[in-house]
C-alpha cells in the first residue's frame, strides 16, 4: 500500500530546486482515465479503477490500478494494486467490455523524484493539472498497513524539510477538482 500525503505548494520553484539537489527529475505526462460501474458504485465505495499512460522523453508505459477504500482518514491513504499493461488500448477495451464506463479523464504534468529519506524509498512528485489552479506535491512510500502511521510521520518530516507546512496538506482529489472545473 502507498502511504501518501499531498500538499498545495506556494513556492514551486523553491521546492523544485531542493528536490533537484537530491536527485535528477523524471519529467512525465500522465494521461489518467478513471472507470466506474454505470451505477457509480466504485466511487460510492471509495474505490478507484484507473488506466494511466505515462509519457516521458525516453519512456512510455501504461498501468492498470485499483485502489481500495481509504484506510487512514487524515491522509486519504488507500491500499493500491497496480500492474503494467502492454497495450493501453486493449486495457481500455477490456474494462469497457466488462461493463465499466470512463467517469473522467485528464492529464497530469509531473516531475518525479526517487530518493531515500528516513530509511525509506520515497517518491516525490510535483504535479500540475492544466485544469486546476496551483501546483501540488505528493510524497509517498510503499508500506504495509502496520507501518502506515510511522511512514506518514516520515513523509511529514520530508515535507517539512521542503518547507511544506501541515496547513498546506490537502485531501482534495484531482478527479473531483477537474470535475468541478468542468462544471
């Protein structure tokens, strides 16, 4: 499962400089398509089903992801199961053939940083969603449910090192923000 916190970033350039000092960034564009049953029951159960295609200067990959219901209300962390998919068009066709319908699709422009902090492998991602105002920072690490609280504390420490305060944390979902923007 991912232990993850997301924050709104008030000084994206300063955070980017600090992350660039830690490691080299992978600049990628995510094309996310979220699926649900026609009755919206996945969303009603706080679950997510997504096909994500990632494009970078030298990368192209697609992943199929299922996220279970939230296990930590403060962070919004969810159990996550993800696998690479060879053919993104086939993945979309399979889901639709099984009766799932696209609920929302949008792009995320990301700068990804892989590094070690506090004895954990971390992924920090600076995110811009063209349809949403502002820049976000996601910091995550893979953990067991038993280690979630300690991992979230470690992530909070990394965020503090980057100048992100607890007041900057948000549980706002990109899907909800994009849907609201589209009205």
